């Protein structure tokens, strides 16, 4: 298990915080919507739903499994811009 805190605001290309743009919200939303999740894998879809709920209910760091980190990376790669994806990767790879 690893601990991560996705309750951070995104920053633009110059490093300025984008008010109201939370990394946790974006990841939870795209997990819920299934961006990057295997279309024919019910187990992965359910895991994405559970992880989305876990992230949305978190107010601080959460414990994540290696499998959940892989799922976050898949969803982030499929749904975020390179700049936003990089910020997520920095949080996961710390």
C-alpha cells in the first residue's frame, strides 16, 4: 500500500494554481465515467467505481494498492491533458 493525497489543485503551465480545479475531482470523475477502463472487464469497471468513491470521500491522504495506482494512471492517460497528467504522475511517483 502507498499513501497519496490527490486533494491538490491543478496548476497551469506557468505554475499558477487553477482555482477550483482539484486533481481528486478530475480523477474521481473520470474513474466514474470509465475513461481508460476496459470496456468488457466488469471487475475493472467495479474497481474504478469503488476507487472513484474512495477518492471523492477522502479529505486527506488515502491508502492505495499497486493495482489502484495502475488504474489511476490508465484513466489519467486516457482523459487528461499532458500537463494535468504530469501533475498526477508527480503525485503518484513521489
